[in-house]
């Protein structure tokens, strides 16, 4: 069975029909299901179990480091961040990150192989060159970074220049993600993130000259002052820029949950119809320019490793989104960071004071998490196969988990009949195949197998699935 091909035009009518909220499935169960009953002691036990398991040790690790600091507030932001111009806070934070790494190596030993690193935030480039060198030096002393791995950092274009790109390359980063959101000056002013297009174009050119393997641009549609016509101009500029990857996100206006969003005037937000139009035009513009729709907001040039992995059925998914790296344990460092070890998920404390307090006590700063059940594991395997490969052979689940798929998922198979009637999936006696049209709505297909959504239809906590 071949992977889905994403050349079918998508209608605004179909986009409107599936304009509903749902999980992004960077994990299953999703992070909103984590509980405080999962403690730092449970996390330490999961690490100990990993060290005693030969199979787990044979696989490389993934590392995520959360740098929460930003110099200025972007009004749309829903990330865990700390707005400050006091750069001395970073030095303190790095000392505590080092303590957290020490706690891991005490239980795992040094020299564990890492094939993927991602620095997120906040703004990782809030750190000075000296601080970035300190951080990377500390990580390399404790972990073995594999040749050919994916080592990425999120970049605020307002905080870097060509010289800083030299530093990032010197430190071993081979992938950059530039936060652009929109090139329109009125939109940038409305969200308090002014960065001229010329600055981004110059940085991307400099990054290419330095040989970075992949350059990503983040965009958001649905922001204040945006119109389908104004976003068309941004789309044209992005196609001219031609990054290796594009991440296109829908803005979710939830001012009751995210205080910075209260500074956005609701009357300046585009209508639901305009948002659907922006998405439809974006799909047409990027695919018309030769980009592959990888899935879940992500586009890539055909020769980019993400597009290659999709063609070859090697896509994986973790808390940073789609990845070419094999499914593996993820150690998450820093305030609010989410990780996965074995059959458990964990999340660190969300405030600096609490994070520092745990580490002062010599404890992992884990405040909640989840030990997954056997049913969770079965459903995770199904959901990730659909999200990453767009297809599922029942026999693979039967053999791996000793179940009879069609009996185990009787209710779900009945629900899939509706999606089959809408042309999103093809069902037969042995498999589920997501169609080319269905790939744009793969979250809706995956949601059928989410046991937690079946018992709780309150989805307001999630973003829209398109």
C-alpha cells in the first residue's frame, strides 16, 4: 500500500465542514490528560527502568531544551515565556539547567547517544553567544551527539545577524526555524512583532551561504488586520524566499486562557470565512510552488528530508511535530518542558520559582505526567500510524499487541464509515488508507480512536484541526 499523495485540490466547503477543534497528537494520550499524581519520583523510576532495558538503550535519545525568555511580548503568543530585558536571568537559568542534566546523568550515566536536539521557547536566541556556547558545551559533555543528527533552534529574526548565524553553525546547529508569522507591516504592528521582510530575506540568504541543511519559516493565519488579500502578499513573499520547510498555523484567540491575547482587539480579527479562505489560498500557493504537503500544517520542498521521509513512509511524530528521526525517548529540560521516557510522559514545573525550588532540593522538577496503559499503547500505535504514514494494516496491530483489531475497535470502525462516505478514508478487510483529500484532515481520522475524546466531547482546549 502506497503512502498518500497530496496533489488533490481542497475545497473551501470541505475546509469549512471540518472547522472543528481537536488534538494535534504530538503524543497520545495528549498533554491535557497528564495528572499531578505522576511525580518526580515516578519520573526517576522511568529513567531507572530505561537504564536497565537493553532495547531502550540501543535507541538514540531526543533532547528538548526550553528557553523561556523573550525581550518583548508578541500578543498572539500562547507559549510559556518570561518577558524581560534583564539578560542576567539567563545565567541563573543555565546553572539550573546544568543541575537538571546532572540529575539525569546520575541515573543514566554520561555519553548517551543523542540524534535530535531542539531549542525552543520563548526565544532561544535571547541567550548571548557566550551563553549558547556554555549550554551546548554542557550538553556535549554529558551526551554523545551522533553525526548526521537533527540539531535545530528557533530563531527570532530580531535577535540575530550574520555573525550570530556563524556561531550557531559553529555550535553544531544544522536546522533553523525563523518566526515570521506575517510580512505585512500592519499585522506586525497589531501583534507587537515588527520585523521588516528585508531583514528575514537577508538572514535566510546568510544561513544558506553557511550551509544550514534546512531552514523553516513559521507563519500564522487568522491574526488581527489580516485579510485573504493581504495574506496572499505574504504567501508570495514566502514562495520567493523559498525556505526548505514552512509551518502554517491557525491563530486560536483564547484571551481567557492567555493574557497577552487580551491586547488584541477582537474586532480586528478576520472572520471564520476569511480564515478558511486564507488556508485554502495557502494550500494552493505552496503546493502550486512545488511544496509537498507533509501534513498537520507542514510543507517541505521535495528534496527536504521531511518530504523524503513522507514519501518513504518514515515520518515520526513527537512534541516538536513531524520528525525524520526514529521513535525514541525524549528528555525535556527546562521550565514547562514535556518529555517521554518509555511508557510515561512528564512535564516540568511551569514557573521559574517552582522549577528552581525542585532543583534546589535535588529533585527532578516534574510536576505532572502520565503512566500510559496497555490500551493507551494500542491506540497510540494506531493514531501515530495514521498521522505519520496515512495508513494502517490491521495485522501489524494484531501481532504487536495480541488483539483482534476489528473486534477491539468495533465502535471506531463504525465511525470511520462516515469518514469513508466523505472520501477521507478507504476501508477494506485488512486496512485503513487515508485518501489524498483525507490527509488534509488526518486529525479528524485520528480522533476516531481517541478514547478520551469519546468520553469527553469538550474540545475547546484544542486548536482547530485545519
